[in-house]
């Protein structure tokens, strides 16, 4: 999207005028996690002389899902001399906050039921008390409180709310949806010549059949066109799905990645239907918080790594604390659990081996948590669901933080969490998000809610928190499977890179996989 059209679209959205009444805008807080720290690295800001030293066997740099999984695995297996450096934002994309005493996500908010190939996730869920019984069971039992209860999803189209995410308003809609879903079932069952599923989670467990991997050479949009999946409502839904999980529309996404989205999930539960997801009011922060309770003697250091130097006998890491002081951390090994575009700034070996242009492209997110006094008046059709998508909206819809609490009655207040991502020009979107004022950011963030409800809904707003994540997720463009960053999975030495960027798919399971693999690699060396 060009800058002028982007600004014009944002400016045309409604302000805080409701039914002719001008109201005082609610309190708005804007968070830009990691922006100041990232720009300081980019601009090579001078570093203070270290004011202290700390030694350890293993240093983990970053406390997102990958870093915490690595720390959890090491602690579980008895490795005691570990230091976890939190990074600029503890928990990373799984971070959470609260408005009006109501917990709400600042990023990722759900986890699909893990399949049998995702043993690392099932082990984790069992340890955290979410999965009951044997993690390897075909259909384990899960905590009822975190299984999304009906209604899970709905879509606003044609002035009505419809059940599910794909409208079936006409016979043509139904025929197109049925044909596409049948094709996806066929692909989900397909195996390569090596006997492995074509698509599963984690990516490392997928078939390496060259005929299947050839799908990575074309865009998903081109593949859909070739398969005659052209129905407009279907294509809008598919674009929504790609923007939601991958941060870009189908035309910019690898066909292999697009099929993976629809065909890789085969997790089952004894006490839930297929396709059910796990969620918490605070999103995936519930899992990262749980992992932190399992870290044993792991020492946690506030701050973020700004320099990394590998040597023959140790890794020297400079950590910058929030108060501006620095610490020299000397570790036998380091697990670099930070995004590759950040690691590229601090690790000279990575800089030398991986050109900047070879880093995975990234997409921004704009996350809005909106505290409401009660619930807005609903338009006709299916009632409020956990996940609510506006079919012709520009965003990714919104989730209801209190959904799991509504089995008995609706609470007096709630938080709606609205998501924006998937701009055609991610770099231009980043520039706009960095320069826009609070009012423009708010109107963009609430665009889907303004379409879903009449103007009176804004009268219920009591507070808003906006979270801008400039590089929230890797975009799996055509060619991502064999991109140079994938070589990091086989890299030895004292520094191991563990982040979802190594897969190129920004999924909880992928981040956890690489954290777990890094920890197991180090455990095997001791």
C-alpha cells in the first residue's frame, strides 16, 4: 500500500463522534516493545563499560517461547547453571497485560491442539497441567477450562453474523467452500515418498519429498488460481487466513506454506472436537508464565544482549540492563533465542555467514486491547463468539478476553482484542505505524469493530492499549524452505540459534521446537 493511500484510509475512519455527541476520547496507552532497544542496535549506539561479570554454563538470550522452552528443558533434565536474559520484553510475542483488572493478550492468544508429531508441546502441556495422562496418547484429555467453548468463531458478512469463518450465504459460496475443504482434506492425508506427512507440525517432521517441496517455488495465490479456487468469498477468507498466521496476503505466501496452514493440524482430544483450540484470557502468556514456574535454579537477568563474541573456551555476552548499566556474561554455551534480524546485529559470525538480504522478511502487528463497560449491541445473526472476523474488514477481527467466563453469564466489563496485520507493503506499514499519532493508530486498530457495530459501541470504551510490533512474524515467501536461514538448524559451535525464524513459520510450536532442540543438543554434549 502506498503511503498516501495508507494515510488517506486511516484518516477516513470515524473519530470519537457517536450519534452526533462528541465525547472525550478514552485513555490511550501505546506500547512499542523492543523498538528503542532495536533502534539502538541498528544505530550502533555506544555501550557503557561493563560494571559487573557473571559466569554460567549456559546463557539463554531472550525469554520468548523459544528461550523459555530451552530453559524449561534444561531445568527439567537437571542442568542447574543456566542464566536466562529476559530481552527487551519478557515473554516476547506471548506477552500479556490487563485492563480494568481483566487479563488480555498483547500478542499470540491461542494454541491449536498439538498432534502426535508435536511431542515437545504435549510434554510441555502435560508438565503444566493442561494435558492429562500420557502425552503420546492419540487423543489426550485437556483441561476443560482452556478448551474454547462454543461459539468459537463467527464472520460478519452482508450485514449478518454467520457461524464459522467462511460465509456460506449462497449456493455458490457453499459449493466453493465444499470443494476447497475437500481438497484440503486430501492434502492433509497425503504422505511423501519417505512415508512422512506432507504437512505437519513441526516443520522438521514434514516430508522432504522433492515433488511436495516444489510447492514452495510458487505463490499460494498462483496455486489457487491453477486449481480453480477463485470464488471471491473463498479467496477473501484465504487471504484473511494468510494475513492472520503469516502476515501477508496469499499472493506473497509460498504455496507450500499456504497448504501447511490448512493441512498440518491433526491434533485430537478425548474431550473436544477436532479443530478445537486452547486459549486463556491472557493468551499464550499463560503458558510462558507456567514455564517460568518450572525453571528451578535458573537465574533470570533483566536486560537484553547487545554484543556476543564466541571464543574457544567461552562465549562473552554484553547485557544492557534497563537502568543503562551493562554486564559481562561469560557462558560455556549460548542459546540465542531472539529474532534473526536482532541476532544479526550482535553476532559477528551470524553476520558473516548470513547476508542481511537473506534474513526472512517480517510483518508488523498492531494489537489493540479495548476495555468496555458491558457489551455492545449485536447486529443480527450468530451471537458473540470468541473469535469474531469481519469478512470485508481490513483487519483480522477481534477476540473476547472474557469468552471463557461467559458460560454462566456475561461479566459487567470485558476486553476486546483487535488485530491488524497483513499489509501488502510491510516496510511502508512499519514506517506509517512508527510515525502515526495516537488517534490515527486507534482508528486503524478499531476499524473492524466500527464495521461490526453501530456508532454507539464506542460509548462503552473506557481505556485502550495499543501494542505495535514492527517485526512480529516472519513471512514465508516462496522459497522460504530452502532459504539461507534454514542452515542455522545444523550449525554447531558454542552459539546455537533457536527461534521460529529458523523455520520461517512464526508459530508457537516452531519456536518451542527450536528451543527444545537447542537444549537437547547442549544436554547431549555434557
